[in-house]
């Protein structure tokens, strides 16, 4: 019953299609007749206009005609002088838009044929040999159909023919793997013949789409007929022959996509072979493939002295993918020296660089070859120092991509840089994990740090190229991706040195590690602020760094240093380690006196309070810790010393600081400092009367009140003196103005 319904539906579809086809033919005939009539009318109008203009031209004075020709010539020159750069993805996009239904249709047809054959097999209508025969006949029938459509519908014909080739490939695969109708060698010969025939058809039809189908089928054939036995010699002889045919076809028809298709599949096979079974034989095929794709990329360069975007990309990728595979083989098999291949490839590119130099041609090609030579030599140095292979190669490649983008202006290289940069960061994270679980790394000269050093050099060059390119193109400096890359780059530098430092002091108490890490963080921010102009750090970022600097200063002085004092008192750390953290006062004082006055930090009033708070806490805690170490011999005595300091000396310190703030505010006419000084005095008085006096003995209480009173009186006297000085200056100025009048 189901078969009968299917036959009826098929007949109905055939009738509908036949009627539509008849109507389409009538419509095509009507359009053809209408087009013929339009052409006749247009030709008649052209003749009339030509006669009219020739009569008018004869009436125009002879002196005006050359002027008219000059105008036409200038208009043409203006049009031809500014060629529009085409998007390299435009042809692919246009092809997909115009032929998407055809692609979906042929794919659906192949699936339909497959399901029909499966249904026939389930019903036991046909045997295994007949099934293979149906498949081969169907594929051949589709190819013949495409052949007859090639003149009027070339794109449609190419896709149809490609679908027929796909049917032949799948049929040969199923006949070998499922039905065992012939041996592996026979299956390989059949797939090779299909590939050869499809390449010949592609060249005969001059169809780039068809040869891509053919190459995909040719490279997929080894997978289709594989039995799980790794006969790599036979496989790569076949791939080399396939690439040679690709090279010939691309030279004859100048098809760039053909080379890219072959490169992607060949590189995939080579890397898979390298990972599964690294052996010396694979080196030969790496070098052969490198030569083939280098010849492919340099075809236009030698013929017309042009390097397109596609050529530059495949040059860079061919170099780095080959280096990656070859170095992995040498590293796995423990052969020496591993740097031989980067140096060989650098020499190849150096020959081309020298060719450009002798011709005094310093354009795109010169920049590309110079970048390749520099990158390959850098990789050789990195490998010689036993760095992490993938991290170093990817980091250097990002710099090369950015350098080529800067020299050529093709945005595709910047896009690839944006894609590769996150991979470099992931590889760098993996490199850092080598610090954990290893106990015998040397200082600086160890694989993680040396690898990270190459990454740091790479990202610093990247930042320089990005900054200069933004200046030259006058783009906005707050580009999101560039800001993110800058932030991540500085983060990589910070983490690299922090991990190296903490790794080598990991045997010390945790308080020492924390204090050292904070001290390094303080100096790292200080260096960024010190070279803020050279690094082109924006004002808003500078302000954030200063806020972060003060926060770290407060944390280091108030929270981190106290455990260090405890460790010194318990003899876990030497006293000299405590003095190490005092180095934080060098950047603190320099930033306060030199950097902040020349920055935009004090545009917000809150900044005065932040800076003052950092100073008050730092001075108070520093004197507190120093006092404890001076008067205490052990941990129990330190508690009493701490309480005594907080009650007796801390109010005095705050009073002195408040006086300094008030004096500075009056001298520099900054009201915020006056407010800070009086606020600190108020806080000190509240602390004194609310808590301290009730913890003192009589003598200490009297001493504190006397000292506080003297300080307040002196501060008041200073304030009154300054006020009188200012009043006298104003009065003298007023009298001088009156006498002048």
C-alpha cells in the first residue's frame, strides 16, 4: 500500500514539474522576443541621437570642442584613479546567495537516493552487487545531466556534477567497507580514477567549484577505504600526487581556493600522522608539502611581482605549521639539533628577502619576507632555550600577523591576530602550570620563564604596533579589543614575574610570600606610572592605577606586614626581612610628589581624601610595627606594646599629621586638606575622650592631655599667624591699588 501511494505521489510530482517546465519555456520565449524588440527600438533611438549630436557638434565653435573632451577625460581619470578594493569574501558570499537552493537541492537528492536504496535493501529487492551498480549508475547519470547543462547553467552544472562525484565516492566506499565487493587496492584505484576524472572534468569545464568538490573527494578517499592499518608511505605518496595535480590546475586556471583546500587537508593529515606515529619518514613529506605550497603561494610573485592577501597568509601558515610538526618529531624522537628546520626555512625566506633588497624594492613583499625571517630566527632561539613549543610559535606568529597587517593594510591579518591571540593566552596558561609540581627550576633560566619571556617580548611589540597603527590611522584609542588586549598583555607580564618570584620563595612562611607579592605589585604599578607617557596610558587609566597603588600600600602596611612582625618575633623570619617592605615608601613618596601633581588625579575631590587616608594608615601602621619590634622580645609582650602604642602614641601621631594637612591646605590654598586635617583632629579627640583616657594611668593621662594641648595650641597659633599674613598681604595690595588710582 505504501509503495502504491509513493508511486502516485511521484506521478503527480512529475506531471506538475512537466507543466511548470512547459510554462517556463513559453515564458523564456516571450522574454526572448521582448528582448529582441527592445534592442531594435534602442538601436533606432541611438541612430537618431547620433545624427542629432553630429549636427549640433558641427555648429559648435572649434575652440569649445577640445574643452569638452578635456572634461570627459578628467572625469574618466577621476573614476579610474580610485579603484575600489573588493572584499575577498564577496565572491564566496555571492556564490552562496545565488546557489544556496541548488546546493541544498543536490544534497537532498543524494540523501533521497540513499534512503531509497536503503529502503530497497530492507525490502530485499536488490542484492549487494546490484546496489553498488545502482549507485555508480546514479552518480554517472547525475554527472551526464550536469554535462548537458554546462553551457546555459555553468554554476548549476558544477554543483550537479559535484553531487554526482560525491555519489560515486560514497558508492565505492560502501561497496568496499560494507559489501566487500573488491579489495582495498581495487577500492583505492577506483577512488583515484574518480578523482582523476573529476579533475579532468573540472579543467575541461573550467569550473573552480567542481575541482574543489573533486579535491575534497580525493582527500576524503583514504578515510573512506581505510581499514585501520597505518600505511603512511602509500597515503602520502598519493597525497603528494594529488597536490601536484592541484598545483598544475591552479597554475593553469589561477584558482586560489584549490590551493587552500589542498593545504588544509594536507596539513591535517601531516599533523595527525605526526601525533600518531612520529618518524623520520614524515620529515620528507613535510619538506615536500612545504615546497609545493611555497611554489603555489609565490606563483603571482614571480610572474607579476605581486603578493596578495591569500598568498601572504599561506606563506605564514605553511612556515609555522611545518615548523610545529617538524619540531614535534625531533622533540619526540630526541634528535638534535631541533633548530635546523627554522634556520633552513629562514634561509629560504632570506633568499627572497635579498632578492627584494637587491632590486631596491621595499614594499609589501620585502616586509613580509623580513617578518618571516625575523620570526623564524626568533623561533630557533626560543627552541634552543628549550621553551614551550606551541606557546613560543603562536606568540611569534601573532607579532608576524600584526606586522604584516601594519605593512599591507589588509584587515584579514588583524582578524587572524584577534583569533590567535586568545590561543596564545591559553597556551601561556598551560606553560605557567609547569611551575606547580616541579621543585628544581633554576632562577630565570627555566622553561616556563624563558617561554614567558618570548611571549612578553611578542606582546610588547604587539602593543607598540597597535599603538602606532592607531596614531597613523587616527582611529579612536578606546577600541574595545585593543584595550582588552592591552589589559591582558600587562596582566601576562605581571603574572609571569610574580610566579617566578613566588616560586623561588615558596619555602618561606606564607606571610613572607604575601608581603613580597604585594611589594612586587606596588613596584609594578609604579613602573607603569613612571613610563605612562611612553606607554601611552590614558588619564582615566592612570587614575585607576593610582587608586590601586594606594589600596595595595594600605593592604601591605596594615594587613600584610603584621604577620611578618609576628613571624620575626617567633623567629620564623629574620629582622632584615621586615626592612624589605620599607622599600614601598620610595614609590609612595615619588608618586605623591612627582606623578600626582602632573596628572589629572586631583580633578576629583575624593582623590585628596584617598591619598590622605593612605598616608595616615601607612604612617600609623608603620610606626606601630616598628615600635612593637623595638620594645618586644616575644609575642606575648607585643600585645601589651601594641595597646600602649594605640593609647599613648597614636593620638600624638594623628595630631601631627592633622597639623601638617592644615598647614599644607593653607599654604597651597587647597580646602580639602583643611577639611582632612580638622576631620582627623575630630577623630583623634573622639578616640581620646571616648576610649584612651579610660585605659591610662594618671601620669600617662596627664602627659597625653598636656602633649595634646601643646600641639593644638601650636597648630592654632600657626593657623592664626598664616591668617594674619594673608590679611596683611591683602591690605597692602588694596592700599597700593588706591594709591595708583
